[in-house]
């Protein structure tokens, strides 16, 4: 649960939709490999401390010890991803990546989750999110709470009669859905110009400029757009260096993943501003 809720900047969760199990966030081989989980949180029984270790290394030495592992991982071989066969997995020599494909397609797990969510939603009269634990056989519901929602984020139909010269920006891959009205200003950090800046000081000045505009522009009436993962604590070349107080007055933050050669910066499935 920790790696799905308190998102870390150097790893990824597997995202599935219980109501639409065939829907995929990552569809190409490169995306499935690149955005697969790489680390796992464990309890060291010798030191009685929490630790984070490399998942591939753990499976290489102890993969056969985990019940139901064939439903958790897939095998990457000769440019293809395949499900484990009847002979099992050679963890020492085969490259495996966690996809949860078997769990999603060969077990009733997603149907069970979908049914639980619908039953709780009907009983509580509101959509819910849950936290749970499972040993592969038994399902333990640990927590249930109502989802927070706002009328600003209700599904919105895009008008079809807008002329091209009135469209400032459009995208076919995005996360949020809704309508934001009464926008007076658009703050745009050009990805190409940002990546061409010569040094760290120049990059930091962009963040400073955004912070000043955040204080000057009318609250909740401007939109921020720019490259990469805003607010990440890693390489600021990959995203504008700001804190929450530098962007807290904006109505919307749009992160742009601009491809450069074979590299596309990761954008967020959630916030980096905690």
C-alpha cells in the first residue's frame, strides 16, 4: 500500500481498473518493462527493521518460495512478454517482471474487488476506496473510506464545434477529467527551451519565476504548463523545481512529457507535493 499511496519518485505501482480489467495504462513492451515495480518493502527479521530491496534480486534467489508467484510475474524473453508455462520459472536465468497479468486474467481477484467496492458503495451511498491484505487465498479488508470528490471534477463533454484557431493545447493521454472555468492567464514553460538551459542556476530561476507569478496572478484563475515532473526532488532537468507553496494558487497544473530522442520524462499519476 505504501508504494501506491505515498508515491515514490524512483518506482511505479501496477494500475488496473476492476470494472474494466482489459484497460491498460502501459500498453507497449517498453512501457510495461520501464514502468514495472523494481523494488519491494520488506521486514528484516534479523534486525527487526523495515528495508527496501531490489525485487529482481529477491526473486532470483527466492522466487520459488512464494506461493502464487506465477500469477504475479511475467517472463521477458526475446523482445516479448509471456506468461509462465506449466514447467514454472527459472528465476536464476530468466528475466521476470511483475505484471500481475495472471492475477488479473486467471483468478477471480478483480471480480472480487469490483464486487466489494460496489457493495460498499451501495451501503455507504458514496464511492469508496479500500486497503486490503491477501495471502493469495484469504482476503482481509483493512480500511474503507469515502472518496473525496468535487463538482469541478465531474465528467465533462468536450465541445465539438470549436475552431482550430481557438484551441491552445490538446492531448489524448491524460489523467484528470473535468472543467475549469474563468481562466485569465496561462503560464507556459516551453519544454525545449527549458531543456536547453545551460546550468542548474538557470533552471532554478525558472522555478523562482513561477513562484513569483503564483503570488501575482489572480488566485485560481491561471493555469501552469511545463515539462516533466514538477516538484520532484531528483534531477531538476526533468521537471520544474518548485515546492507546493510555489504553485498553490493555480487552478490547474499540466505536466508535459516531451519526447527527446528515445527518452520521454515520466509524468505523475499523483502529486509530488506532500
